[in-house]
C-alpha cells in the first residue's frame, strides 16, 4: 500500500510508492566514468582557469602552477557577478535586482580520476576547511545574505566538467528552499523549545531504522519523508547552526563520515551521479537556535516529471528504511 509521509521540518508531503518498490540493487544507474580529455582543472592546466583564491600547496610551489592538493578559483562563467551594487527596484507588482554575488569552483584534487570517496580523510578535511574559510571571507561582504555549497557529480546530475569539483555561490537573498527550512524549524522551536533537527537525530539514533552510519560527531540518516530514492542527510550530532563555525577537528569527523557514506553509496548503486547541497544558517541573522546545518546527498536515480512539477509531491519508489538497510549492509 503506498504511503503519504510528511516531512517534519518543512511540512512537505511525499508519496512512498510501495507498489512501485524495487530492490535497491535494481535501481538503474549509469556509472560516472571520467575521460580526462582536455581538462582545464587537471594539474598543469592552471593557467586555463581564473587566478586561484585559495589553494593547498606544497612548500615552494607557486600560485597558479602545479604542486597543489586543492584549488578554489572564480567560476569562469558565473551565474552571479561579484562587481556592482544590488540596486533592488520595483516595477508595479514585480521586483528585480542586479545579479550580484560570488560564484567559485572548488577543485577538490589534481587527479582527474579522484573523488571525495577515494581521497584520504586528510585531503577531504583540507577541502572542507577551505570551503569554511571561503564562507568566512565572503561573509564580510554586506551585499551577501547566503552562501550555498553544492556538488553536481556526473553529467546526469548537472556537471558540465568531469573533474572532481564542487561549487560555491553567494547570493543577495536567502534561497527559497533554505527559507522554508528556516521557517519550519522556527515554528517547531517556538512550540517545543527544541531544535527539530536535534530531535530527528535523537529519535533516529534511538530506533536505528533509518540510520546509515554514525560516529566522529556526525550522523548519516535516510529522512523519514525523502523526496527521492536514497536521499541521505549528514548532520552534526552536536547542535550547530552555521557550518563556518565548525573547527578543524569537527570537519575531520565530517570528512571521515562523508567519505565512508560515498563509498557505501557507490558500492550499492554502482558509482551513481549525485548532487549534494550544504544548508547552513544565513549570514546576517543572529545566532539561530532553531536551525541545524546539514548536508543533503541525493543520487540521480529517477526523473522529476509532470506530476511532481504540477503538484509539488515527489514520488519515491524506495522506502527510506530499505535504502538505509542497503547502505548499512556489509559491502554497502
């Protein structure tokens, strides 16, 4: 029997279509296979990107040359541009503003065939610390209200380049999906005087039904009402609203849990394309007691079609309990 499940944060309903349910191993994926041809992100091609903003470098290596472990550079084709003022204006009932922001690329490794799943925990930690430091730096710009870090892995997930990389976009407004989470968690806190994300972690830890893995200060779990198959959240066990407040030791723990989760996902789903999004507190708000930063990871296994676009419902053919069990299993 299909189920309707309600997300406890934003109130979104999803359909868990058990009549369509398949074994997790039967999900059709096209593995991501990097080719390496004419890659501007590979070591030796540094001059083909804009000058680096931040990099992990071997002693004595020169900026914008070989000898790096990660690089962060401005996006050559940015969605938003760093120059200019916002200048919001109204045209009757319509609003608009200049497309001011920052758009940066986090090149995670010089190896074209590498990935966050195969890098050492130390290398992943360096990437996470660099992302944190870029948020801290951009936070000083009063034009920006929010910074989203995200990853498109594989062409099916929206990646235009195969080399392992993530992106960072600073925006002058708070994205609507984050605003929905802020509003929902704020309502919960107002009623119960507790963080809904902390309550989710506590309940899932107690029941273990949707826990994928836990340790090093982080919990990876399948949400109760996932939009798409194998959607997984990674949350710090300790309450923290803003990612940029994390210390190096915390991010080292995240690196270990993230790497282990990605290896399990790749084992179960055969190296699928996927997206991840880091949701953190807005830059300008006072400390947000009700919010809890988290990483959302969504493999690209199904297509969003007319019903989803027209109704706002998502149809998920795999219950999260089954997805979590598959990812927990030995060899997962």
